[in-house]
C-alpha cells in the first residue's frame, strides 16, 4: 500500500498525475489533460499505463483518453458523464472502488462543478485526487450544479483525514489567494498567501495541499464564518462563490 505520485504541468495551468502502486508496478493516470505530455512523462519514468481515472468529463480532464487508450491499451474508468467525450470502459459512482494493483481508490461523489464529478481517495495512503472540486484556497466553478450540491461535496472532502494529501487539477493558487485576502483577514491566511506568492515567484507548484491547510485557510470552506449574516452554510458558500466569480483581482 504505497503509492508513488508523479505530478507534472500540462496545458496552461493543469496538472497531470501518474500514480504507481509500488507493490504491483501498475500505473494509472488521473485525468488526461494532454496525451502527449502524459506519454512523455510515462517514457521519462519508464512506466507503462494500465488505467485512466477520470474525475469529470471536461476536455482538460478527459480529452486525452482516446489517444492514451490507443497508444497503451489502458482501461478507462470514470463517471457516466465522461461518455460526453467517449464512453468509459467502466462507469463508477459514489461508494464504488477501483483497484490499481494492491491500491484501492474509493469513489466519492463530488458533483457541483459538473453534476457527475467524482474524487478518488486512497484511504491506506491518505491521498485524494479531487479534480476541479477543491483547489488550494479555492474551489471549482459551479458550471452544472448549484451551491447546495457543491457545499455537500466539499463536506465529503473535508470529512477525509486532516493529513490527507490533496491533489487538485489546476495551479490557480495565486489568483485564489488574492481573492481570499479580499474576503478574509485571518493571519493564517495572510501567512499562507505570502508563502504562495513566494513559491510562484520561484516557479514552484503549490499543489498538493492538505485537508488541514484548506480547512484552516480556504475561504470557501470558511464561508459560514466569513458570512455570519447568512444562516444557511450552503447559502453562505454560494455567496462567497458568487463574490469570487465577480472578483477582478
Ligand atoms: Zn473542469
Ligand atoms: Fe479543469
């Protein structure tokens, strides 16, 4: 039950992730932003590809499925909505699990950004791939779902252990930090934002993050505290999400 993760930039601001179950040598990629970049990373690692795990149907997450399947013969696993790009070999939903050698990924419903978005959680290693649901200091836009659905999804993510390593699919953190500072004066946020801006200056990634760090500083998770005027937590979240959508940072 040890998983090796290789993270690499794809497209303008996506991350690609290759994971290897060390016991069996089986390899999966989480989403397929760019088939060429993923094939190049596989070659660099000297790894084959057994499995694609899709979090949602968007082209920057499933657009490389067909090319990678043609190149490697891998199996595609994802939520039913991925059929909007091409039908997965296996459709999964909340409560299912997917094996990669000895590593088990639990499938968690995290709909909201898209209706069928899922998260893959390796409970043995405390590693979660959350796609476009939770970002470092941010969360996905509500393209298909509403605030209530997204808030429930974010609760399922924050119910994971505090020390869970959280791999988000985009490097949006500096922009997210600028928005967060506009709505939250918390000193822990200020300190984190400073270290984020410094890391980006040095060209370093700010992903992965952790559940504990996001619970402490992410303004979307802190929405009920930031909007005490709104009694319903999901509505407080919706108000912060709407403010971010309108933010010109
Ligand atoms: Zn997306
Ligand atoms: Fe995306």
